[in-house]
């Protein structure tokens, strides 16, 4: 029975790097994810003057509650949304002149709800080119705090960035949220802040964050649940079995909920204290599912939907249109290239299998990745049943899992053909 060791969570590693940098003392992060995104975040911290010591299994960060150690810096955020949204927020709590830029892909992604909230809190922040997008410059003089209104309907990262900032402000923060997507990611943030000594309160739609700063700690990074979805889906679609240790009943990440979708489709799922096991039963039923809270796994479901016995309709995932690419259309295009019937709307996608129950698409083709790691990893799962699938940019998986193709190749050899 294949046991797959999944690299550390990107989301948790990014939050842990922020918390460690902001904490009073030296924090050790155990089993952090080493990928383009997280290396970019660590490099950004270094540019801001934080000391980051890296060994293969642990990173040590010297925290600076007072903010960056340099008076000015130019930070390149690469493709990383967490880097591009969290680091300017961290810098705003310090003192100095800080400029942030990012890749063309990240420059296209929206920032305005977050940067407007920072301005509302008195931060001197200017977008240098397109309003609401990188590049941006902050003339930082600390943040007083107080009340702010935020629309987090495009990305929960806006709310996470403000929550993380709260303890670094002089008065604390009261964040009134008008809309929120991917709520489980906010719960990850709150749980991690607790580990660094901060308790976030709730008053209706508002989040209340006290001032007072963070304390350093030793923190273990759990495996990435979004990445695990490809391996769980592989078991479901081949009739094989996959176990992922370290992702069990106590897991922080909401994306582990993807296995509940697989269960509804007919897979056997067992989640225990030490890990999760998925076994394909040879049955994959169609379904309608709301994936608002686990939208990063929408492409994984789309990629196995052609093998279901009925239509698969995924709803309330409009925010996937402003990820690394327009994931709804990227999935639809890839499936159509394989001869699959697909319909899309503003926030939904429906994949219709062929008239013959259990039949599979037969046309292998090159999938256009749009530089999006999740498109490549998802269609790699489709490739377990459809020979001849290739990618225009297979290397974009380095964003979250540089060794993905090798690990997936090993798994392919262990699953039923």
C-alpha cells in the first residue's frame, strides 16, 4: 500500500515565517516547505534585515517585534501571493521605506482590498503603476491600530494579513469583514497565532486582535493538504490505495476536506490521528458540490470528473478566477482538449462524462498550464487514465512541490494500471 510523504504546507510555512519574524526571540520551524514560494518569502525577510538560518529540516528566524532591521529595502516577491500580501503588511509595522514588486503573473493578481485597509489604518502606501497591484511602496512609521472594514470575498489572505498585523499595532485591531472566501484558511491563521501567544476574539462579523506582540516558539509544519489532494485523487480514480501520514483528525488545513468529496463519489476514506487513507472502489459517482471553502482543490476534482458515472458540478468557486491564472477556464480548456464536454459560469464549472458509464476520454494532448502549478498537478492525475498527456510548462510545480513529477512517477508504479 503506497505511503506518500507530502512536503510541508505552503500556507502554514508562509504564516509561520511571518509569525517567527514578528516574534520576540528565536523561532525554529521544523519541516518547512522548501519551494519557490517559501524560498521567496524567506529571501524577502532577509532583504528586510531579518536573520533566517536554513538547514534541510529546520529554519531558524531571529524575530524583530520592532519590524525590519533595515531603513530601506527593495523586495521581489516572485510568484508568491502570500509573500506579496504578507510582507508589505509586516513592513508597515516597522519604520523605513520599502518597495515591493513581483512577477508579471503576481502583478496581475489583486491587492486593493488589503492595501486600502492598510491605508485606512494610516499606512502611507502607494501603488507605483496599476492601482491595486504590484509594484507598491510603503513609507512605514508603525501602525496605530483601531477599527477597519475589509472585503475578503476575493481572497482570505487579505484578512490573514491584517490578523497577523494586529498584535504589532499599538492599539490592536478590530476587523469588520463584509465578505469572506476560503474561511478555513483564516482558522489556520488564528490557530497558529495562538501557538505564538495571541488569542483572536470574535464579535459577530468582526475579528478582534489584541496588541502586545508574539512570543517565539518551536513550530512543526504539517504536510500540505492541497498537495495531498492529487495523491488521494489518484487512488480514487485508479482503484488503488494511498495513505498520507501527518494529515489526520487534528490537521489545521481545511483542504483535507477534499477527501469528503471523494467519499461522496464512492471512495473509501479513513482519517485517524496519524494520517488519512483513501481507497478507490472502482466507483466514481457524479455530484454537485460547493467548494467555496476548499477552492484550491477545485482543479483536482475537475481533473477526475471525466471518469465519474454522471455530471460533476462544482459551485461557488468564482475566486479561482483570480488565482495564478483563471483556473475555471484553464480547467475547462484542458478538459475540452481531451474531448470532454464542459460548461462554465461566473463561479461554477460542470463536467459531463460521455454517454457510456465509466468511459474515459481517449485523446492525449498537451495541456496549457498558464504557469499554474495546480493545473499541472491536477492533470497529472488525469494522465493516470489517459495516455499521452503532456504540459507546456511542467516545471511550474516548483512553486509548491519541486519534486512532484518524481514522487508522482513513483506512485504511478504502485497503483493499478
